[in-house]
């Protein structure tokens, strides 16, 4: 069970880093671009299809 918990924690860190880029460290335009790319990457790796 500890191995599973450790793997879950490492995945959580990767996902958290993808969606929390450190807004205070960059200009708003760069933050928005980064967020847009993050969602594109999330859709790709999670297999989620955009239903728009």
C-alpha cells in the first residue's frame, strides 16, 4: 500500500506543477499561454476529448 501511496503522491506533484505555474513569477500574457498549453497537454495525456 505504501508503494501505491508514493506513486499517487508523485503523480499528484506532476499534475499540480502543470496547473500551478507560479503566477507571481510571470506576466499575465505568459501565464495565460502557459495555462492554455497546460489544458491542451492534460487533454492529450488523460485521453479526454473536448466536447465543444
